C-alpha cells in the first residue's frame, strides 16, 4: 500500500501528544482499519464485478466507466475537504459521518434498479470515502505519541494493503455465488461494527484555531474533474461535439480553480507547494503512473471474463499476484530507495511497469493465464512496488514539514485524478463500440490499445522523474 494513499490530507506529523487513555487507545487501530478498508476494498473489487454488472443491467461502456469514475470523482475532488472538515468539526465526528454515508450509499448501490441509479450511488459512496480516509489517519496521528505513531501508521497501511489484495478474489467469489449486488451489501455490517467501536473513542475537542473550509475550491475541483471525465467519455462514445464542448468547459473551470486557489486565504491546494520541482515532478509522475495502472486494471477483467471465459472468481484471483507483490515488497522497495535515492527507482520502477503493460498488450489472445497475463502482471506489479515508496518520499522531500498532510492529500488526489481520467478515456480504444454487442476479437484489439497506452504513460512518468526528481534529498 502506497503511503501517498495512506496519508490523505492530514498532517499527522504535527499531531499533538496523545491524550487518549490506554483503554480508548486499543480501539483506535481496529476502528480506523475497519472504516478506511471499506474504501480501499471498493476501489479494487468493483473492477472484477463490472462484467457481471454490465450483463445484468444491459449497460453500455460509457455507463460502466461512470460506475468506476463516479466513485473516483468525488473521492479525488473531496478528499482534501474531508481532512479539513475533520480538523474543524472533529475527526471522530467526521469519521462517523463518513461511515454512515458510505454504508447508506453502499446499500443504495446494492438495491439500485438501473445503471444510472448505480452511478449516483457510487458518487455518494466516493463522498463517504473522502470523509473516511483522511480522518482515519488523522485519528491515529492524534492518538499515538510520536515514538509509536510510525508503527501504528505502518500497521494501518499494511492492513489496508492486505485487505485491498484480498478484495478482488473475495469479490469475484461473491459475484459468482451470490451476485454482483452482494459486494455492496457487505459494507453496512462492517460500517455498523466500526461505528460501535468508534463510539468508544474519546469525544472530539474543539480546535483552538479551526481551519477555514475552501468550499469554492472544492466545488470547482468537482466541476473541473467532472467535466473532464464527461468530455472524455462522450468522445469515446462517439459524441464528438458534446465531448469537445465539455472539454473546453473543463479548461475554463480549471482556470477558475487556479485563480480561486491563488487568492484564497486557506486554499485546499496551496499553489506555492508546486514551486518545488520535487513536489511538482512527483505529482506529475503520480498522475501518469496511476493513470496507466487504472486503465490497465479496468480493461483486464473484461478481457478475462468476456474473451477468455473466466469466472468472476478466477478473474479476481488473477489479480492477486499483482496486489501481493505490492503488499509484500513495499518494505524492501523502501530500503532500496533509501540506498539509491529517489530518482533512480522512480526511473526504473515505471520503466519496468511499462514493460509489464507492454507484455500484457501482446498477450491478449493467450487464454492460458501463466503464459498470458501472469508475466505482464508480475513485471508491472514489481515496477509499481519499486515506484511507490520513493514516490511518497519525494512528495515529502519537496514540502515543509508543517505542510506534510496537505502535500500527502494533494498526492492522493493526483493518484485518484489520474485514474479517473484514464478510465474516462478508455472508450476511445473501443471506437464507439458498445460492450453489449462487442465480439471477442474487437475486445482484444481494444485491450491491446489500452495496454499500449498504459505502457506509454508509464514510460512518460519515468521520463518525468528523470527530468524533475533530484537524486539527493534536499534539506527542508
């Protein structure tokens, strides 16, 4: 699990000394792991269920893109606001609100009578995750004294990584045995347990100097990303005029966002951080690399299920080696970047991931998993593993210590935003074809295009790292 995903929007490094009693402290990790894991699992398990959703709801590709993008849109654009809400109104209070919203939205997803209703429910689910993820880490940061904080955060991140790895095979099994709706119905009981444990935590104290909330910036972030996504989906769906007009509108919204952030007294995205080349470069690498990864992981289950006849369980299990490599290799990769510096792994890792995506592009017609998808997944997983720790370290090297939470949140939003735009653009590879009637050969052709695109994005991220990331850590 990458630290950029593990530290969204909260400056836990600057948390005050713990005032939590030992009796309450024992509940902190179980509560935060349970709560935040729902968001991590949903991010990985839904891709495996997409073919079943598409067949059940008789939906086109554009709608399936929005089932994924609805969640990523609100999560990416609201996660910084979620951290600020926790600072202002109390982390436990906002965490509980996120639990309730996520559970209610999950139930809504499970009972959604149509694909359009499912998309609206996924938007609400992403908003709930945007409250859960930053406040879960902030609760840990505030509860543990500094000597124990890193170990607690490591336990939280490792648990989230393990649960994320188990998500696809477990979700695939549920899809095959019960149906795709069951992957959403498992969330409310987990949320109810987390809620019961969260009430054991000490009540929030009113902050002495609460942060202002950047409502205008948050609204413009949602609008910009939403218009960008809609425009790309429309282009892929063959609606050229609508797509171009919407993309133009997204540029206007993006410019307004930059203007608002430059003038705000409490911006959600302080533009001054981007003056540091390490910070700007690391975020550019993040957008490109996670765009490559998200596009690849969106299309792969469709190929396995619809072209090669895999069950949802088998398709989920096919992704397990990729997740396990990242989960088990992160500590080793962190030590590697400590020896070599940030720049070398951030060139080698994305280049290796690009090689893996290229191998996946060439193996689309091979049904045998071990000589088809597995080698490419192995290399791309190893490349991501090498990339993640130095990418996180480069983010923190590029910012002052008192802005570490904000910089981490921006990086998390960059990762989600890159994935959002990549999935939105996937329709371009299908040339306007509808998934409800596409044949195996056309799907394999689109799959190859997407994987080649992923390989090129990963290579671009390696080039970006070579240009922007300094080989030696700069003193803050």
